[in-house]
């Protein structure tokens, strides 16, 4: 498990409005820009993001399939998400953000 405090060198930000999602990720050691923008829907356990626009690198993924599905858990002071494929198989790291600790945790 990798755990690290959010910093200028490694920052992942996700913003939701009632209908839209926007996120960006900045890793100082990686010169590739990562961001995306689109709409989302929620069920009791699934977050589905359909991205309309993204960085050059992210647009390659959006062109193949603009829909990204996550199992999510929202608590009073913590949010976590893990991406799943059409069969429900986890295939990207789990992302947890703890608001009280200012800690972003990525588990593989």
C-alpha cells in the first residue's frame, strides 16, 4: 500500500456539482497532464462517470470508452472509489481521501 499526504508534487482533485464531474491529477515526476470533464450518475454503490472531454492522454481512453464505473463509499470524513470493469472486476487502485487527515491513500 502506498500512502502519502497530498502535496504540490502529487495531487489528485475531483469536483462534483449536482450533474457534472471534473478531475485532475498532477504528478510532478510525470510530465503527462491528466484531467477529465463530464457527467455522472450515482446509485447506492456505483458512481458512473461519462467523460466528454479530457487531456490529450486521457482523450485516448475517452475515445475507446467514455464510461468509467466505480464502486464508491462516502462517509462523513472519508471518500473512496475503486474502478471496475463490465464484469465487476477491480482493475485500478482503490483511492481513499480522508478529509480530517488530508491524506490520499492509493492501494494496489
